[in-house]
């Protein structure tokens, strides 16, 4: 019995020694072959663009492990230049360095028998990636055969490579964007990025599988807190976290910001002109059904749905500084989208609870006025500059609801003709019931008058516009509208009461209701010619202001006439007051003369003292 156990134990020991010896033999003989095949495969598959180098390679075929030390995959810029000349260069080129790469538990049997390399997991340590993007227009029209060529090269070495899982805990990335002429446009750097890859499959079939990105079913990239200062303007962009998931086809950004790096005072001292500061913030930005292939191949942003949730868009102007006259013709939002340097195809953009605020420092009264649209929500459709898409559906539409001055409910619908050379667009909307005094937040600081009372019942409008002109109808139902003007300072330091001017304006210039006291309902017939240096949104405001004036009973002739009357009334009151003051002065002098004369006569006829009589 003891002999049997000795035999069994001896066989096990011999097998163990045999495996070790076989592994040692294979590792010694396979290592040069693997190094040669790997270098040849990388060079041939990339058409000589990439070369692979490393300090050490360790192969243990017994347990199926491979490790690299200081692995580098470098691109040859000279070869890339030749490929560009042949119009065969891709838009992306990369260099990769890593401290170590561990390949765990690959199947030696499949590798020998079927030329299939099946790997359980790959772990990378201290990875540094430099990705360069250079757009080539020919890649938009010439079929990309790189994947096919790569598959053909693979067949000469292996029939298949598969990896169940790949993980990188920390990776440093540098992303450089170049123009077609090779000039650097921008560069972004970031560290501590985590990447997870699942179901990697490399064969002749997967190379053409559009459901895979870089031959994988799933890539998850998590980028932690990031901040970047722009070199061409005093702004910085930042976010708390960015996650890209190719399996879910989603991009999620949290706490995104775009804001100035300087105070408004410093900004305007530096610029020396009244150019609005911009503050943008979004708590959550999500892109669903995002096309990562078109992003990498065409630099195109393609998504079925974009969600912007909670945040604000704030703008600040300072009229104490001169505004540089600039021709704003052709600068409407839809016209700017058409000129974007990247292709944009967004089916639907959903906006939830975003505030839009404009604040301006006045030049005359040195005060800040604000108008805001609180909790704006709605959606935009067909947000694209792709002409092929626009030939089928040429209109971008925006349907938005908000609260004006956090009071009146505003519903507005925009329609933009994206292919119109004249920049054609239209908008219609309605404001529900609200009180008028909330508008004093912008009227009092900038124009130095207030709305004392006013009950807005309804505002509705329907406008059509181009780069040059806006026409349409404006309806304004209101009652009990009264304005209040402040006292008017005079040169002598005194003030003329603003009640007089307020009375003139309220009684003669504006109708306190619509329909007016004569039961006449006023409709605004807007026919407004755009001022070339007015921005798109200022042009909208000026067009609506024309409608407000007409519905309030203010024509241009009546405005000029009644304002002239008001000015004359103020002058007449001032002159009357001067006459009254002069009369008062004369009466005062007369009184003094009378007092002196009375004293004289009183002294003349005054009874003499007894002493004088006795003498």
C-alpha cells in the first residue's frame, strides 16, 4: 500500500517538474517569437505609423500570464505626413506610455490550436495618453478602410483576440486639436481618469461591427473634477464629473460652469467697451443615444436627446463704457449654429428649470437694473447644421415656458428657417396675468421712473422677422396703469415735483387701460426696421416695444407732442413759481419800507418828554 502512494506521489512530482520545464522552455523559445510577431503586426496593421517598444517582456504560458514593463506605442509623424499626402490618414493619432501592462489567464491551448488569444483580464498602470485630433475633409467622403486593413493584417498572425475585462484606474490624458494646416487650436490636459473596458473582440468581423467602438461592447470613462482656463478670453470652464458610457450611448456631466475669471469692474477696465459678460451653469447635462463613432471620425456631435437640468444663463452689461458698433446682421442664434466648426445633429434638447437673467449698469444714474426669466423649461427640436438633414426638415423650433420677473407666466414658440439666406424666423407667445410693478427692478435703476400701479391681464404677440425687418401683431390687455416720475433737480439745487410730470404723462400720454376710456381696443401693428448694430434679442425687444407703445395709445407723433407739452407745462410752472417768488420778494421789500416810514412818522408825532416841555 505504501508503494502505491509512493508511485502516485512520484508521478505528481514528475508532472509538476514537467510542467515547470515545459513552461520554462516555452517561455524561453516563445519570447523572441512573440516579440518579433508583435512588432511586425503593429507595424503592418498601422501601415508603419506605429511602433511598439518596452523594457521587459515576461511570458508564463503555463498559467497564461504576460507582463510588459515600460511599454510604449509611438506614432511616427513622418509616416503620418505621407499618409496625409495619400489622403489615407485618419483624423486621430495617439501616443501611449505605461509603467506596466499585465495580461492574465490567456488560453495557451486556443492560441496553439486555433490561433485565438483569449484573455481574462488586462490591467494597466500609470498610463499617459496623448491624443491628437486633426480634421481631414476627405474622411467625410472617402470610405474608411482602416478597420478592414487592420483585420487583414490580423489574419496573418492571429484569427481572433478577445478580452473579457480591461481596467485603468489612473490615466493622464493630453488632447490636442489641430487645424487642417497643422496649427494648434487647443489643448486640454487632465489626470486621474478611470477607464473600464468590457468585451473586447478583435477579428475580421468585429472590425466592421458598428455596434462596437474600438472593437469593444463597453467603454466607461470617468473624468473627475476638471477646470480649464481659456487662452483667448478671460473665462474658464469646469465641471464636477464627466462620465462617458459607450454601451449606454450616454454622456453625463454634472455641475458644469463657464464663467469669467475676473470681476466685472476689472473686465470692463480691461476691455474698455460695453461687451456683455456671460455666466453659465448647469447642474446636469445628459446626452442620450450619443454617436461616439461620428464624434471620433467626423468631429460631429450627434445625439437623439439632450437634457439640461437646473442652472442659469446670466449676462452683465455696463453702459458706462462705450459700445463698439458692430454689424449684427447674420448673427442670429440659428445663423451662428450654421457656422459652427463642428457638425451638430441634436434631435431634441430638453430644458428644465433654467434661469435667464440680464443685468445692466446704467450710465446716467449709476444703478444696476435686472430683468429675469425664472425656471425656464421646454424643448428645442432639430438643432442641427447638417444640410442633408435640413433639406428634409429645414426648421429648428423652440417651445419654452418661463416666469417673467418671477411673476407672469410666459409661453413663447420660436421657429427658425435654418437654410434662409435672409435669416428668416418667427415667434409667437403669450404672457398671463401679472402686476406691472415688478418691472420696476429694471425701469427705476435705468430709466429713473416707476410703474405705480398696473394690472396686466394678457399679452400676446405673433411676429415674423428677417435680418432687416420685423412685422406682426401685438395684443396688450391691461387696466389701472399709472407711472410715477421722481422729482426733477434744478440748477439752484432745488427740485421740481415729479407729480406734475407724472400727472401729464398719466393723463395725456398713455391710456390707463386697453380698451381705453372710450372703449376703443388698441392693437399693435408692428412694422419695425432693424438697427444694424442691435443684437438679435435687442431687436426682438425693440419690436415688442413698438407693440407696447401702440397698444398703450402712444404714437410717435403723440409721444413727441405730449412730451413737448409736458416740458412746456414744467417750464410754465417753473416760471410761475419764479414770478410768485419775485412778487413775494417785492412785497417783502414794500413791507420793510412801510415799516421804516411808519417809524419815521411815529417818531415825528411822538409826544415829547416832560423835561423838554419845561425848557
